C-alpha cells in the first residue's frame, strides 16, 4: 500500500482517515502500523522544521538570492538638453578641461549611462 510519495507524507487528514476507515477497513491495521513506524521520522522532521524557522532558512549559503528571480530596473534621471549643455560647459570651464573632452569615449559612455557607479 502506498501512503504518499515521501516519508513526510505518511499521515492523512482526519476527513481522509474517516473515508479510509469506511472504504478500506481491511487496510486500517496496516496503516496504523505504518504510522507508528513513521512517528520517529516525523518527529525528527518537525524538529528540523522548528529549528530551521528559528535560525532562518534564509541563512543557508546555497539558497539563491532574490536578485536571481526579480529584475531590478535601474532608473535614470532625465534632464532637458539645454540643462545638460549648461552642465557640460560648466564642467569643462570650471575644471579647465580641453573641449576635446566631450569627444573622448569615456565621456560619451558616461553621458550614455554605460558606466556603472
């Protein structure tokens, strides 16, 4: 007789037990014997679950992080072109940078948001 797919599923609910007792009277003693044999295993499993809830299963090092399941969208600030131009001119003038700075690949990547900060 199969009582479940794993040892932790050997117990049945009270409603299912009533049906089982009515429909399969001849198998009730076998079920009760199986239940007694599985009791130490179930007790151990309950203790493991209780201990896991106290220490937190989230502390296991092999558990994947939420970032693996959720895509975080990066938000970018949007400014008007005129404001961007004024800030670029201020950067070049106040820092005494050559005008060719805006043609360098690093500056272009910064403006396009390709540099992760």
